[in-house]
C-alpha cells in the first residue's frame, strides 16, 4: 500500500469537510531557498493547485476555494505581478479540459475588474462554460480581500434598500461572493504563518484552522490528506457543549 493510500484509509468519507479554503503561501521562499526566481515557486505552486484540486474532486469535497491573488498583491514588483497573471492565464487555458471532464464549476471571487484582459477573458470563458457543472465548485480568490468583500456586501444591501430590521445572517450571506456554497468547514494555511491575512473573514467564523510548515509548492496529496485527518480529529461544537454535540450525534446516528 502506498503512503498516500495508507493515509486515505484513515479518512472517514462521511465526515469530510464540504468546503475547504486554502491560503497558498510560501512560493517565494520555496524558490529563494533554491536560488531561483520567485516565479519558479509560483509555477511549482500551480502544480500543487492541480494536485489538490484533483484529489478534492476524487474525495467528493463539494467546494474548494483558493487564495490565488490578494488585493494587496498588486503592490508586489510589477515583474512578479505580470508573471503571476501570465501563469494564471496559462492555468485557465491549460486546465480547461480537466475542469470540464471532471464536472467542476469554476468560480472567482474578488475585484475581477482589476484583472488584465489576458486573465479576465479565459476566466470569464471558463466560468461561463463550466457554469452547469455540479460535482465540485473550484473558486479562485483573485484580487480578493475579505474586508473589501464585507464592504461590497454592505453596499449591495444599502443599494437594495434593505431596512435594519430585515437584515439577518442569511440575507447578508446572499451578498457575499460565496453565496450558494456550503459553509466553510476548513481553512488550511501553508508556510508556517499563523494568520488569516484577510481571507474569507465572515466565512471562517466557525471554520477549523489547519496550519502547516510545508511551503505551498511542497503541499501535495499526502499533506492534504494529513490536514483532512487533523480536521476529522477535531470536535466541532459550533458554540454548543461537548455533551450537547454528542447527544445530537447519537440522535442522528
Ligand atoms: C503566496 O506565496 C502565493 C501567492 C501570492 C500566489 C499564489 C499563486 C499560485 C499558487 C500559482 C498560481 C495560481 C493558480 C490558481 C494557478 P508568496 O509569494 O507570498 O511566498 P513567500 O511568502 O514565501 O514570499
């Protein structure tokens, strides 16, 4: 049995997270440690994107949201931003068949109007083409910031003329980019940093957090399954007591 199969055998398929968010960090350090340009790290990171997407789909995870480019990332050196945009285009063009063949719906969250045409065009095309796919939603956070998203939702509610008494969590969630997706169950961050860095601030309220020292280009199938095993070892109380959680679980069983 391979190391991956042995890890997979430890997973309970009935208790997988429905929605996983990943802060893909450490591409630059991965490249610098090898004396390479940072873009080499981003390119290797896109191979991790492919591996984790494939495995998520195979396991039946319903939604995978990847933090690919933050609203702050525009401030990086122009050369790195241009290289990342070129890589995103290459990914969107190169992964088209894999996404369609696997019934994956591609979605994007963030201020997409800021993206250059070379990304926006293949992104819009693949989002439209895959809109009817149902097995998994792969969302790319691009030019995304969690605070921006909350402000966007507030502006939308004001524009709708929403009265204070009409506003509740469900109505607010309808105005977020993640409307319609399952609740975020697990957030993974690579590279040893212990922050959310403005990723899915509202949605992560009750998510389990998994931090790993692995740099994103090194985060492949085995590391992902370890994160899922860690998730399954957690007791998700959602504000209840442990006794309440256990009695609910017994009633459901
Ligand atoms: C953070 O690493 C990573 C990014 C800012 C970009 C993430 C992009 C990819 C994984 C590749 C392209 C994406 C897709 C969807 C194909 P960092 O550069 O901040 O690393 P560092 O902290 O070590 O400098």
